[in-house]
C-alpha cells in the first residue's frame, strides 16, 4: 500500500464515488484508510460530562484502500502508483501516467545506488 496520510485521493468505488478528499489515517494491517468527508455515519452519543448535549455525532469511517486512487500533484488526475529507485538508492513513488515523483518511501541504500 503506497498511500500515506495527507495524500489527496479520489474515491473510485462505493457510495461516495467521485469524491476527492485528504487521507486522515491509514490502517495498513486492515488495508483501510479514513478520508476526509467520505463514508460519514452518525454515532449516537449519550449525555455525559464530556458531551453534555448528547445527540448524533457525524464522523468518518474507514474505507478499503482498493476503493481509492491517488490524485497526482503534477497532472491532477487519479492515477496508479509505481515504485522506483533513484540514483542515490532511495525508493520513491511515481505517477504511472506522467512519470512525476510523489515523494520518497525509504532512505537511500548503497546497494541500490547507481554509480
């Protein structure tokens, strides 16, 4: 999974198809992520000292990573991601459509560096 927090993604499946939002949290073990403004549900909360009003609280729930695509910063389209090694041996994500880099994934490693 190459999507990280603070990435902009477009929902490609489900009830909120076509919506674009920022990734708030990523759960790699479950393969899910929480996107801002997507998959909103009402949680009914009882009156308490923390919540004296009570009532319905609207919150985002996780969606599967297979239902989103990253929005490329360079071309502005929802694209697939690839991974490649840079000349210094660092691994980076890149847009498969335009080839632009979308941030490093790992530190430089000497064995992958091109001399």
